[in-house]
C-alpha cells in the first residue's frame, strides 16, 4: 500500500500510515510527529525533513520534482498516487481485516452483537414438593398440626391452612406428609372398650354400709369426725348412735339438724341411714 498522502482526517489514521511506512522501509526516518493543520486535518512530520530541506541538494531535488510534476500535469498524464481519502479507506479496510482474522471461528449468526450482553440461560424452577390442596402435617413450635397446602410462596416456603381456620407460612423442614395411622386424632382412633357395668357409688365414711342397712345390723360405733376444723359435729354422730343403740327411734326421727354445710348434710344422712336400718330390721322380723 502506498502511503504518500500528506494529510489525514484523523490523528489515528496519520499515525497508522506512518507506522506502516516505517514497517515497509519506505519512511524517510524512524522518528516522526503528528501535527494538525489549519484546515483541521493531520500531517506526518518526519524528524529529518527540516534538516534535509535546508541542504542545496535537497532544494534542487525539490525544484526538479516540482518541474517534473508540472510537466506531467501539462502533458495530461494522470497522477497515479492515491488520494488522502483512498489511503484512509485502505487503512480502515486493512484494520477490519486484521480484526476479523484474529476473531474466533464462530459463525457470524451465532456471535453476539457488539455491545449486547450475552443472554443469561434461564434456570429451571425447582419441583414443587407440596402442590396446592395437599394434606400435610406442619410443625408449630414443638407440636405437629394437620393442615392443607394453600399456595407456594417461593421455592422454600409454603402457606398452609388449618381445618379449624387460620393459616401460617412454613418452610420445607417444618412440613411432612400426612399419615392416617400416625396422625389421626385420638377421638378417631379405636380405643379400649369401656366397661358397661354400673360403678358402685362412693361410700362416705360417715354413712352406713348399704349391706348393713339391708340386714338391719347396727354398726358397733358412731362415725369419727377427722376434720380439725369441724370437731364439734362429732357430738351429733355420737348422740344419734346412742339413741339408735337404746332403741329410741322416735328420738332419732325427731333429731333436729341445723346448718347447710357439708357436715350438717352428713349428719342428716347418718340419721336417715339409721331410720332405714330400723325399717329393714322391722321388716325382717
């Protein structure tokens, strides 16, 4: 490529033309500078150009060169040297060819456009382990409760709703599959057969044994009051027992019991037991 053009539109084109001339060995010197002209274009200034122009031989050569150039123009012979625009176009073309040769052998259609970011491959969404409406058990603090999945909030969290109402957000570690045998409520599990026999009523220590009442047998002694707060009720039990032992059943029947607390009621119950015992003994005779 001929690089005899004198000026260039950009500084980089002028610099590239000078370096190509040095590489081909046609440059007048290895040192140069780039100067900007008044018209805005850039010119290569070789370091030895001024010294060479000051010598007589250089001036004669310059005059001869100008004479030959004028003669050629007068004779109508065309100038075979490329113009500045042609030189710059050749520089740009050569640079593009070098860049294309250095690029990887990737098909043009597959290579991303300059300045465009490479597309990010979409990551597959993790499989939903607990689909909506799945019956599960969820952990709340230290216990597990039955629930149903309502929705998936993100890859690691689900919202579940309780059968009795209300809902909560749970992570995967706090959700397990529902197992009917393990997670059924106690009311739904088969329990032990309950006894159908009637229970014997509890017997107060201040009452008379029903069997003794049926047989008409009077106990050997009166009940003993063990309450430290109610020792004065002992005299009522003792008095009733003494009347029954003496056979004064009318006095037993007319014995007055006052008060409404529990000990007053137990004294009244003892009196009724004595009268029932007497009635049973009369029937037996």
